[in-house]
C-alpha cells in the first residue's frame, strides 16, 4: 500500500520522502532523454583517463590528431534547474495539505532522481519580484537543495510589471522544472517562460491547484483571504459560484493554450494527486517526446 501525500508530507523529512516516492516509481526511470550507446550521435568530447580506448573515433584522429569520443544523449549528463515559486499564494491549503509542502516534496523527489543518475543540479526561487539562485552545480547540490527546501517560507506577491532577468537567458542545454500555482494577474508567468525559452532548453511547469480552486462549490458565507495582499472579504459562496468557476475555467484553459510551445510542457496537478503518480506521468510523457 502506497503512502498518501498527507502521510509523506507529515514526515517532515524531505530526504526520506524523496526516497519513498522514488520507490513508488518504476525502476530505471530517468529525467533525461537517454538513448543509449550507439544511437543518434550528439557531440564529441575529449578522451579522458578511464574511458574505454575502443570508443575513440580513430577516423577523426587520423584527420585531426585528437583523441575524441562520440557522445550520445545517454552519456551526456543533463543539467537540471529546479525553480520554486515562493509567493504568498503558495501557502494555500486544502485537506491538510499546503501547496508549498506539496511543491517541496515534488522538487525533492525530482532532485533525488536527477542526483541518482548523475545529473547536475541548481536551485532558484521566485519571490517579491526577485529570482535568487540558492544552489550552484556541485557534487553536493542535492543535499544543499534539501537544506534550503526544508526552511523555505512563502510570502509576498509577484509583480505584474514585466522585468528582464538575465539569469533566465542562459543558452546551455538544460531541463528547467518550475513549480508554482501560476495564478497570474496579467501575463507575469508567461513573460518569465518566454524569457527562458531557447532551442537547447526543455521547460516543464507543474501547476499545483486545490480542488476548490479549480471548482468552487461550497455553500454559506466565507472569509476569502488573499494570501498575497493579505486582504480579506466576506462573500456568499452560492452567489459567486458560477462567476468564479467560469473565470477559473477560462483562465486555466487560456493559460494551457498559451503554453502550447516547442519544448514547453505544462502539468496541471491537484493537491490530492499522488506525487509519485505525477512524476510517473511526467517521465512517461518525456520518454515519448
């Protein structure tokens, strides 16, 4: 019997949670698109001590005098950039599960998979209009990501004013994983995705939402608290049900259509969805792309 999201989150131990979630997945899964030795050629690299001399391209050597090895995607380690939204709306909670905790466990689990297969990892956060790199690529990146995730708190808002972020515009081959609710007032999240886009990059967006956020059906008077502005308003649930549901359905549909872009993948996830199941779906779709 698999542990539930709530049981995993209650562990308050991201390393243990990541191991449990990875064990729930099928063996041999990979974040990167691995194609195997002898399949489509991707690039050359210099021969290094410890490499099998049989893999040297001797025809290339006869032309250049250089000892070079052909690499396929399976041998070229992937760079994985983990990114987490820390705006106040990440504090949203349903059925005992806070969105931020779900996001932390999702990122910890994906980082664990990347670490296990030898990929390099970096970690960035979005908060109050600033993008901060907290972890650089190193042999201890996974442990450092867990260290920061454990203490992350969400607060504030992301400004609607379009900003330029050079840190998003690298041209290296990488897999970018960004976790958020992507509830925007204008086009702020779409603008950020556009800045990150590059032919060498694959961008994966996990949009985490609660059941009541997607389809509001509660009756009675409620205090609606804006987690970013801290404003509170009392409204009758029945009175706003139709207009709210029409608005959120239109927003989610348009947001999804806006991200039908090459090398961009959106996964719309509920807080009740199994984290292992979400990762399994993500890995299955990548293996087919």
